[in-house]
């Protein structure tokens, strides 16, 4: 049911009737020439009071009254001509009319003419004359003039800026209840201009002006409610004020209302309504609205995304010198969004806005100067602009200054001040600075290292949706930095960063997918993520995608494609890709082998501090791959990589110290480096350290420690460690002897692709250790090892063919394998080849070649070759006889523990061959040789004991030695033993005959 208040309706009708009656009375008086009635009638037509609004009639009656010199009518008619209301617009005619008023000292006319001079309307613009006219009018107490003159003082228009004078004039205007004066006085109290800041007073003044239906004041009051300035914050009340003002067509209020709908301030977010209100404001060319329309078209909010339209709106606002729009337009030109890219123009626009004090533009210009975007690089000037923006507390500029301080760009490097800048910007809730500050705490850069604090800052930024912080936080969860390791949590944060198209997060999430970290393994998705990041130009992802193609992980294996991707990322300067590309060139992966190019890429990567490249470059320099051998420089690069904790480099550097290669030999330092690598789980380092313990190199000899390190490496299926561990079990070094277990380790080593293990297995089958003797199987294993390039297997296989062990005797084939082994530096193969050339086994007999091969082996310390070479010199085989030289080689071999050489040297000492006779010394060498099982030495030593040469006679010892030699197959010992027994019997019979002769038995 609707209730109608008939009394109110009756009152309204009565009021309307009264207005019409008054109008009719005025019309009659005006037509009779009544001056006052003519002016009042004009106002009735202008206001639509008692009659339909009709500006033509209003202008007519103003003109009638003006002819009678009614200054009120003259000034009003001037405004009609000025605005083109009721008459054709004629600004010059308006000025003439206003001048009539001035000549009559009419305050409103003085004020109106002042406005013409201020705006250049109908006259040349003259701010000084405008202020003079405002002053004349204000001196008469005319409130609008007082207000206008105050604006001149506030903005230095025709007068020097004087905020106090402005506030006083506004106070005078407000005392007359002039709404604009009241509102502007509120602005002074809000902004603290000419008066002490008083938000509450400001809000009260805005309210007073708003109650007088002053539309701008309604907007200002809305801003008070929006920000809680001088009143309790009330977004809904703000929207109410903006709406009332906006519906009256006030452009700033329309813009503010649109922004409320855009940002969900006091109303539900509604991009379409936001666009509608902002567009209405923009139609009035309100610069902030024009700029916001640009933002809407740029982001596609409430309107269809259109970068060209966006840039056009920015341009319209920039033409009004609206500084944010100047900056936005600069960004369009910098990035080529909506306009043809022109970075010089972009920088020029930033400079224009920056010179007028707009902090974001100052910051953007600083960034351009830092990076040479549209301008020449000038870090020092960049810093000056950044400082200007920072002085206005612009957080991005403060944060970038932190970058400059951290990197020493444009000013002296200072990690502490850098962190302080990040802290300052972070406290202003600038999320990139929060992330950067987190990194400072994570790394201990400029602040005391505090990983928990790092996580706190990353979290704060991450929760605000900042993708780099989300990614950093994920890395912390992945690696247990400042938090417990939680791969699943890490994946959650990475997914969030990926949603924001952050390439690094895509790459790391790809790693998680590929490795099954924090999620199910998914190589196909890994490839998709790498590709997505690669499409964004993220070099690390391009490299990772290359690795997928190289390994056939998640995609069909394509080494050529891998090389293409590595090259793409390498040319972007990514050290990981440069290193991978170098490796492909070195090994011929997906491309032809090009060691020289490999070294180039390794060097580029190494100079960026990439440890793997430093290590590989060191290896090339050490081994002369793609470059001249330079052991000293190799050590330098190994050192650099080792200092970064890179285990392969620590191991390689250890080897350099072990061998004295490029650095002075230092066994303890070598073992220390092996230990560093080993403790990081690097199997070659663990294995090398074990060998040091086995041989007492740089550490006390300790078989048990050796076995412990070997087991750690073997747990990683490291072939060499498995093989050496097999040797330990076969020989009982550091563990109880266990040939069967030794064989098991050799088998694991072989399965791991360690070719020397085939040789070890061959030996076990040849001699029947840990497995039943099977010489045919031994040859099979030797063959596998030999074909894979193992020099020991090649040598053993050659020997088997020489001797017919496990295979049909084939000396030529044997010699062929020995040559292959010798080419790889096998000293035993060289020695055996010497024997072949001496005896003409498998080759044409050539005693000179025999000596050549034996010499090569002997000079490298191979004792059997030294012994054989000594024999050549003793007998004049392939060389001129030189018994003294023979003794020299026998001595070297004997001291190295070669039993044949010990025996030969003993014989030379016994007989005075190449040295003075020395039976005592001879006996000593015979004893050492005999202890090692030399049958010849046993025989010769037995002779010495039998005959008392070099030692006291001892037939019992002689007999024992002959027996040992005989048991080892010596026919000579058996004969000597018979003679010794016969002599013993003859001695007894002689003694018995003598007894009979003496005693007559």
C-alpha cells in the first residue's frame, strides 16, 4: 500500500503557483522599463524560476537592464557572452562589458575581468593584471575575488607565493559563507598550507561547503571518508559523497567514484561501472580520469584490452602536463606498447615528468640511465635521479639505490647501506625490497646472516603475490634454509609463482618434476615447464631444455637439438649453457669434436665463476685438449672451482698436489682436498683418498680407513672403487681375505662399466681365485677389457696368446695386443715386447728393438724391464757388452724388489762381473731373492752354504735350500741334493774305514 501525503503536494502546487504569479508581475514591470524588474526577470529566466529556463530571454533582459547602466546586468551579460549562453559566444565583447564594470569600480565585474586575464579569455593572458583586479574586488569584500586572489597566492599566479596570505583571504571569503572559499580553506587545513594542518577542521569546512551544494567540496569530503582524514574512515560514506558529486557532473568525483568501483572501496568491485564513471570524467578531459582510462585499456579491465587506446588516453592526459600520464606514456614508448617502440622518446618523457618532481618518472629515468635504455649509460646521473625520487620516499627508487650500493654501480659499493635501503623500502611494504632484504639475510650480505629472518621477509612478500619471493621461499623449503626441508611446500609456492608467469619458478618446478622432488616424477611436464620458461627467454630453462634433449628425458633424445639450445643460451651469456656447449664440443655430443671451441666456451663460462667450467678448463689445460698444456694455469682454475666447493675440482686439484703437476708436490694437501671432495659424497674423491690410505701417501697407511672410504664410493656404484675394494678382499688388505667377495666386487665394477674390472675378473679366472680356474673364461674377460681399451687387459691378453694360456698359442696376435697396450703406456707390455724382439716371437728377431723397448720400460721404473735390460748389457744382446752398466740396471731392479734382478746382481757380486767380487754381498742378495721364491737364488745360496762362500759353511741350510728348489721343479737342485747326499755317505764310509784301520774293527 502506498501512502500519499496530500498536504505536501498541495504546498508544492501552491509554491509553483506563487512563483508563476511573481514572474508574471515582474514581466509586466520589466516591459514598462523598470530597471530592477528587468534584472530580476533576467535572473528568473536564467534560473528557471516560475518559468522554463531560457538563456536567450535572460540575455535579452540583462541587455535591457545593462543599457540603463545596471552594473549587475552588465556583469551578467558579460558572462553570457563569455560562455555563449543565450547569445553567440564573444569573449572580446565579454571583456568590454567587464571593463565597463571595472570603470565603475563594480567588484563582481573586476573579479570577472580578472578571470579573463588569468585564463587569457578575450585578452592576452596577464596573471599580474588578473591578481591586481582580484585585489581591487577583494578589497571591496567580494568573496569570489577573495577566493580567486587566494588561489593566486597559493599557486604564485601573478604574485609571489604566500600561503599565509592565501589562507587569510580564504578565511574572509568563508566568513561570507562563500562555498568555494570554505572548501579551499578546508584544503589549506588538510594540506597545512598557511595554517597548521588540521584534518578535522578541514573535514568540517568541506562539510559546510557541501551543505551549500558546492559539488567539489562533496568530493573532498568523500576523500576524507575514504582515507579517514579528520573523520572516521568510512568507505561507504565516501562513495555516497562521490556519487552525489559525480551525478552533478563533477569530473574529479566521477573519477574517484570510478576508482572506488575499480579497487572495491566502499562498494563491490565492478570494473564495468568503474570504466563507465571514469569515462564520463574523461569526457570532461579530467587528466586523472584520462590516465585511468589508459590504465583500464592497458589492463583490459571493464573494457576490451587495447594498448593503442591506452597510449592515446595517456597522451591526452600528458598534453595537460599530468605527470603520472607523462610517465605512463614514457613506459609505452619504452616497451613499444600501443605505440611504435621509441626508447629515446620514453626517456625524454620520464625526464620531463622527473624535472617537475614526479618520483616514479625520476625513478624510471634513473633505471634507463643505469641500463642504457634510450640514453647513454650513466650510472652516476642515474643515482642522482634515484636519490631525488628516494627523497620523496618513493620505495622503488630506494630499493634500486640498494641495488646500486650492493653492486657498486654509480657509487661506492656498500653492503650495509644497501641492506639499509632495502629495509627502508621494505618497511614501506615495497615487495621487491622485502624480497631483496630476505636475500641479504639469507646470504649475510650487509646484515648478520639470519636464514629465519630471510624466510620471514620472503614469506611477507610471497603472501602479497610477489613471484620472485614465492620462488625464493620455495628454494628455502627445498633446501632447508631457515625452515625444515619441505619439498611439497616448495612445490606449492613454485606453482603460485608459475601462475604469475615467473620464468625462474617454471625452471625450478621443471627440476622438481624431472627429479620427483615434492611431487610425482613427471618428465613430460618438466619439459613443458622448461619450454614455457625458455619461450620467455630464460636462459637457464633453455639450457635445461637442452639437457632434456641430450639425455632423452621427457622428449625423444636429440643431441643436435640439445646443442642448438645450449648455443642459444650460451650466446645469451648463461655460464651453465656455455659449459654444456663446451662439453659437447669436447666430446662430440650432437656435433663434431671441436676441442678448441670447447676451450673457448669453457673459458667464457669459467670467467663468470661457473665452477664446472673452471674445472673442465683446468682439465683441458692439464691434458692439452684444445689448447697447449699449461699445468700451472690448470691448477689456477682447479683452485678457483675448489674454493667454491666444487668436488670434481677439489679432486683434480688434489691429484695435481699428489703428482706435483703444476704445483709443488704436497701429499698432505692432496689428501686434504680428496677428503673435502669425499665428504661431499664425490665418489672419485673418496676413492682417491682410499688409495692414499692404502699407500700411506699424505696420511699414515691404514687399510681399514681405505676400505671405509672405498665402501662409501662403492655404494654409489663407482667402478674404480668397486674394483679396488675387490683387490682389498682378494689380498686381505684392511679386511679379512675373501676371494669370493672380491670377485663379486669385480663383477659390480664391470657392470658399472669400469673396464679394468674385466681384467681383474680375467686374472681371478686365470689363477682360480674366488672362482674355479678357467683360463678360457679368463681370456674372454681379458678380451672384453682389451676391446674396451684397458691397457692391462690388452697386455694380459697378449701374454695369453704368446704363451697359449686359455687360447691357442698365437704369438703374432699376442704381439698385436702388446703393441696396443704399449701405446697406452703399459710398461709390462713394453717389457714383453722387448722379449718378443729378442727371441723373434711373433715378430722378426731384432735385438736392437728389444733393447729399445726394454729401455723405454726400464727408464720409467719397471723393474722386470730393468733386469732384462741389465742382462742385455751383461751378454751384449742388442748393445755393446757393458757389465758395469748391467750391474747398474740389476741394482735398480733389485732395490725395487725384483727377485730375478736380485739373483743376477748376487751372481755378479759372487763372480766379480761388472763389479768387485763380494761373496758376502752376493749372499745377501741371494737370500732376498730366495725369500721371494727365486729357484735359481735358492740353488746359488745353497751352493754358498755348502761351500762356505760369503758365509760360514752350513750343509743343513744348503740341503734345505736344495730341497725347496727341487720342490719348485729345479732339476739342478735335485742333482745337487744327490751329490750332497753322496758326499755325505762317502764321508761316513771314509770315517768308518779309518776307524777300522785304527781300532781293528
